C-alpha cells in the first residue's frame, strides 16, 4: 500500500450537518409522516431516535458539538402529550438552562434548537427542519467547542499507513 | 464572652453529653492566616476549635462522608446553604446534624493579604471591627481594611447570617442589600457572542483538569462522577480545550439549582479560573427561570427534579 493523501471530495457548496434527537412517540412519527406524505425538506438532518425528549442528556448535545456537528435539534411531544406523562416537562427545564448557559459561554444562538412536533405534524416537522437548516446556513460551519485532537496531519496519517503495510 | 469561647463550650457540651459523635470545625493551620478542618470527638480537645476571618473551607463537604454518625458542624451562612441542600437531597438527615451557625462578614483572600504585607510572613492576625491587624514576624504591624481583604465573592454575599442554626455562635452581623444579578454577569451578558466566546476560551484555557473544584464542592458527592466513567466515556481528559469546556459545562449543568454560591471551588482553583462568573450566571438563571434559590428551604425540591405545567417554553419552536 502506498502512502497517499487522504482524498476528501471537495464540495462546491458547504452543507451543514445537523443532528436531530427525535422522541420515538411524537417527533419521530412526525418525521415519518413528513416522509410518507412526500413533503420535501432539507436532507441535512441525521436523525437519532430516543425514547423521549427527557432521555436527551445535555451531555449528548455537548458531545455532538464536540464531534463537529454544525447544529443540534431536539424535538419531542407537545407539553401534555408525553408518552411517559412528564418526560418532556423535565426536558424543558433542562434545556432552558442549557440554552442560556451555552449562549453565555459564546456558542451562537441557534446552534442548538428545540421543538415540539406531534405525530400528526408532518408539515411542522418539515418546516422546523427547514428553519433550523436555514439558521445554521447563516451561522456557517461550527468552530466553537469542536474537538480538534483527531485532526491528524496528513503526514502522520501517511506514516501510519506505511507502518501498517 | 467571645464567639470562640462560646463555640468551644457548646462543642464540649455536645460531645460530653453524647448528643454528637464528632464536631467538625476549624483549627489553626500552618500560619496565622490558615485555618484547617478539625474533627473533634473528645470534649477535652474542644479547645483547638477556632473561628475567625481565616475559616474559609466549606465544612458541609464532610457531612455525607460522616453519614450514620451524629455530627455538629461549624458553618457560615453560605456553608449552611450547602447543609440545607444536602438535607433536601436526602443525603443527610436533619436529626443527625447539629448546625453551629457563625455569622460572617467574609473570609480573607490570601492573595490580598500577601499583596498588603508585600510577602512578609504574618505571625498573628487580629480582627478589630472592620480592620484586620497583621503582625509580621519582622515585628512590623500592617493594618488592612477588611472589606478590601475578603474574597470578591464574599463582597456580594447575601447570607451573612445563618438561618437554620441550632446554636448561633457570636452576634449577628449587618447584611447589606445586594443586587439581584451579579454586575460581572450583566457585563458579560452585554458582550457580543464572539467576545463571550473569547472570554470563555481564555478562562477554560487555564484549567488543568485537577478537579479541585469538584473535590471541595459539597454538592459534588456522586461516588461515580461522569468524568471518571469509561463506559460510556463521556469525557476524555486530553489537552484539547474542548474537553475542558465539556467538563465545566457539564459540571455547571449538574449544579443547576444546587450551587449555593459558597465559593469553595473558586478558592480551591489553583489557576484562578473565573468559576464565580459562571456559577453566578447559573444561579441567576435558576432564580430568573425557576424562581428558586438553592439551600434556603429543605422542603423545596431542586428545580431540575420537579417541573411546573406552565414553565416558560418560548425558546421552543
């Protein structure tokens, strides 16, 4: 095997990567409805299905930002609709603090967003994703809180590849 | 009768009558300006106990480690809030702890006294009203204004007098009224996002992840901390500033509605990270959003362990 520069496809236009934590009972079903209804929305979200918005530990969000996502969306059932009765009420309190804290530390407003989308709101899901994607487009690629340790220089990568061969 | 004499008498009595197994207080440490935690279980040893402007440690930190024993603990107004917090969270039983509350007008900042004495060794420190008299080993006497010498956090203290004390040690002190929001928080909030990020980066860049802030915090009592978890590995302890930020943000989130602002972490930090700013911000938010202040009432649960149906959610789409 010969040492070579890792080839990264040059994209003409930057597209944000957005992680969406969707609760199984409402927002995930809402996303499903948007899909089966053939509603178009930007393909920037990568969905992670969670049992409840209350399952979303703020550390998930921080970790996602560390790993370089450009935006995070957390979506759950409307207040009063939680499958587990109170999960989203607890989540709401946690996110209220997280949002204020992140902005105080200088993470751009809009990098992390929250929404309530029910299983019948396919159109709302598409609208939310469109809004979030537009906002992240305006903000540009995430740089703050991103961990750079694994940005290994290409020369080192090349040396590693040579060693393995 | 001086406060110290009262303290020693009460401690000896509590131990002698078997009401408590141990008294957690302060004794003179290495040097006139150092007080160190003392654990007294023999009434004859109660005379080692001291209380003055050098007693900066938050002794509530030892309570959950002494669980199962009857403990009397010497607390300032701020430390008392930590004790109430521990009771509220079910870590200690109210009946197992005797609160020896000491009114306090602030504890002194060693950096400020060192600057005042220009590094001279202090042989004796005596408080005379609002003045601190420092007698140096060289024989020289330096006078300092106590307001200038106390920790910056103490200047903004709103709990100078304990409220839940079983025994009050010494006389109540004047409580100046304090602004609702710390001026430093207001200043940083007014900065543009980029400046706030620069400030956060600069402060976090100092951190060496020694976890002293965690060790001295009475609210950080988890046996297994997320920082030590390897499965899942929440946090790697690399030199990347992102990891340091992750630690501090998560630490703050875990202290939401639990941080009482005692300042133990600020004093313990060996590299002077501006932890006070971020703690203050957190406490302001908790007060603003949930109308809650930690450690004032053992009956009211911490805000993240309860909710209200009409909590604000204008930030949610």
